[in-house]
């Protein structure tokens, strides 16, 4: 009887222990977690990424990121024949190339002389058919932008050897409008006489008139002396009015007056 009673007590204690364990598990694990676990078990694809599908964040970043286009490199190569000219031009633009530098003005002069010699050398090579007209034209166009008067003179000399070009014509008058060098102005006015169809226009007239009014003394005098081929019946009055606006006793005024009188004599057959 005693053994039976002990067995019953042990069974009761075991039941109570099992009931207490279940209660603690239920309190520790929330219901939502249990549901999620069961859902994951039934539908594992919900939380897993498909093999060929990128995460959403990465997809969004790719959509927002702008398309980057890489510029193709400029493979345009300068003519080999102009290599030395370009080197000298870089020396002129304040790159130390080993010239004596006791006097910066002397250095500039020496480099300018070397550029001029290189231009004349290119001209001779063109005359021997060693380089083509495009290369020679490019050399002259680039050099006309150089402020050195000797370089500009060599560039215009090259223009005079090449066939007429609207680009050359435009650049020469741009140089004339900015120049205070009488020799350059005279050379340009003589060279542009080859352009019979273009040499008279309202724009050209304004360039000449501006030089006559505000140009350096020798520059304005050179314009007045060489103006005759550019005067016609349409712009004659314009230059007459310009003459009136000039200081009457100035040399440029006397030279312009003489040029206008010469035009009138030619018009009357005198």
C-alpha cells in the first residue's frame, strides 16, 4: 500500500512538471514568431532571393545611377611636319627650352626669329612638294596668332603663296583690326587686294575707319596710304565723313585726303 501511494505521488509530480514547462515555452515565444516560422516552413521562397534576381536595393541603385558614357579619345594627330613649329611655339609660351634668359625680351625675340625661320623652311618644303597645302596653311594660321611681328609677316607671306581662302582673308583682317604694326597693316592691305570680290564690305570699312580714328600713328597713316583699292562709289562718302572727323593737320588726315582726291580723279578719267 505504501509503494502504491509513493508511485501515485511521483506521477502527480511528473504531470505538474510537464504542465509548468509548456506554460513557460508559450510565454517565451510570441505567437507571431510561431506563425512566421510556420509560414517560412511552408513557403521558403518568401524570404529567400531567387537565384537570378538581384536584391531590390541594388536594383533601385542601378536605376537611379546615371549612365556613364566615356568620351572617345581624340586620335587626331598633328602633322609630323609641324612638330618643330609646335615645339617653338610652346617655347614662346613661357616654357623653358634652354634659350639664354638674361633678358626675357631677348629670349622672346630669339624664339620669334626661330619660328619665322621654321615657317620659311616649311614654305620651301611646300614649294618642293614635300608637304601639302593644308599643312602649310595650318602653320600660317597658327602663327598669325603670335604677337611677334616677324612671325606674322612670315605667316602672311605664306598666305600670299597659297590660293585665296576665305579663312585666310577673315584672319588677316582680324589681325589688322588689332594691330598697331604699320608693316603688318601694309602687308595685309596689299595681300587682300587679291580678293577682288570680298575686299569691299561694310565690316571692312569699319575696320579701316577704326584704325584711321584710333589706331597707332604709323598704323593709321599706313591705312590712309593704301586705302585706294578699297574705295568705291558706295563707301566714298563714308571715308569723306571720316576725313572730316580727323584732326585736320595730322599726317593721317593729309594722306587720307590725298587718297580720296586720287579716287575722284580716276572716276572722272583724270
